[in-house]
C-alpha cells in the first residue's frame, strides 16, 4: 500500500506541475498580447501626432 501512495503522490505532483506550466504559458501569452497592443497603441499615437503636425503646417 505504501508504494501505491508514493506513486499517487508522485502523479499528483506531476499533474500539479503540468497545471502550473499551463498557467505560466497562458500568462506569458497574455503578457505578449498586452505588449503587442501597447506597441500598436504607441505606434498609432506617433502616427496621429505626426499627421496632425503635418496638417497644421502652412503650405
């Protein structure tokens, strides 16, 4: 019975490690998406700022 419990504990730890790894991968993906959106927003802001200044210049 002791061996069965040892194996069950090892399987439980492995399953927890798998779940932790999955959660870490998901968190990394969310961070990458947020950075991508942030980069896109900054690029859009730069474009809007440059466009506005071009439009306001006298010809």
